[in-house]
């Protein structure tokens, strides 16, 4: 049974602005050479240099997620679907294309204010357009939505499951196809009841699914309280924070809403699991004044992987093994 939906007709500008923050921070990272993303500059024109701790945090976030996605793609090949919830200006579709991945379907969702900006930039950028225009297929545009043969971006409020279902249908969603969901710092902004409804709907409709979720954790200690206060001061409420109290609450959110299983790692663990040569490379880019702040930041973010159905059920073991043996291929 679905939980009661909370009313959500508030001011979303604070939450929407978190995309500018994330995109500018990623751009700062790319500019300094932490990782490569030639597409981000099409969406983010300005970026001021961020603190070294922020840059390292974003580097670990982007690499950690990439590793999970690659892991799932190894299992499915390109016969899968990726659904990016609260996509912001994420460039994963184009980066995957450069890594020779052409997944069957890639669907991005965010508030219409955000998707309108993304659609506008895609429309006027030859490189971005060329990559989504596979097989010289037709591309349909509206101010907030874009539908290409295997790439779709749609404006929607994720708190309305009916709206999400409708927009996915317009994007040729295939419920039978193995599906990888991605949400990077998104669920935390959604009221718990609404988030539960969304996850329940996903778990009951996508029988072969993996879910990669990056967001805050350990939010009930002093550092977490300060983070919360700072965000509230910027008009941004973490409405779903009760799932971000510990790695256990992160896992429970998925299994209690119908997923078969879930695992969660804080970013200290994820960072330690990155290849040593890569860590040494990026650690030389900028010196940290003192390492304590970075450790605290890493302790307050995590990646949770949840799965549903048989195809992905042994993923937990391989991800676990990889992390515990610190081996990444
Ligand atoms: C911190 S940003 C992250 C953007 C992107 N995932 C990234 O990591 O670069 C959070 C994104 O989630 C979106 N978002 C939050 N709540 C949403 C909702 N109820 N419906 C649609 N999008 C939402 C925001 O508009 C924003 O683009």
C-alpha cells in the first residue's frame, strides 16, 4: 500500500539551486584535472575554484558512481536502461558514449526548471546533439522535454509517482529491461513518504533493477547538524534526512520499500577502494591544509547500492569483495 503523500507545493528554488552548486563544483574539479569531462562546460559556463576538500569530495563522488555503473554495465552489456533521477546537468550519457557504451535507453528526470535549461543547451550544442542523434532518428523537443532515439530528458516532480510513470512512458521505458537507477544527492530533498512511494513503485514495476544512490549520512552528529543548518540557511530543506542518519537507515529505506537487498559504504571506504595510482595522482593536484576536514566530509556522504530481482543479486558480493580487497579493475 502506498504511504500518504505529503503536500509539496512549496518553494523549490533552494533545492533547484543545489544543481548549480553541484555542477559548478564538478566544473572546478574538471578544470584542475581531477577527472575528465569535456561536456560539463556546455552546461556550466562560470565556476570559481572550490576548496581542495570540496574538489576531492566531488572527485570521489564522481569516480565512486562511475565504478558502480561500470560494474552493472559489465553484467548487462548495453542491453539495459539507465534512469537518472534528479539528473541536474549530469553528463553521464555523453561520457558513456565516449567509453563506447550505447545503452538501449537513457532517461533523465528533474524539475522542469532544470530540464528546460538542459534541453536549451543540448539544442544549441552541435557536439551534444550529434551524440544523441543516433541512426539519424527524429528528435522531439518541447521547452522542458527532449526525446531522441535512446536519450530522453523530461521535466517532472519526482514526488508525484503518477507524473513520473507518465513521463517514463513518454520516454519509451521498458519495465522488462534490466534497469540501473541513479540518484546523486536527490532523495534527501524528497519528503520521506513521497520517497517511499517512489521507491515502492520502482521496486514493484522494475523486476530487474539496480539502484545507485549517493547522499548524506551520519546526519545526527554535530558535523551533520552544522551541514543541515547551512543548507537550511540557503533555503534548502533536507526533507528526507531521516533516511540519512546511518548506513543502516540508508539500507533500510530500500529494503523496506521492496528492494531485494542493499549495501552502503561511506565515502572513506569508497575513496580507499579507488586505485592507489589514481589517488596518488589527484592527491598531488592540491595540498590540504589539514586532512581532518576531508575525513569528516567523507564520513558524511555515502554510496548505497540496492538491487531487485535475480540479475543483480550477486552484485553485492562482488562490490563488497572489491571494497574489502581494495581492488578495482
Ligand atoms: C544536488 S543536485 C544534483 C544534480 C545531479 N544529480 C548531480 O549530482 O550533478 C539535486 C537535483 O535533484 C533535483 N530534485 C530534487 N528534488 C526533486 C524533485 N522532487 N523532483 C525533481 N527533481 C528534484 C534538483 O532539481 C537538482 O537538480
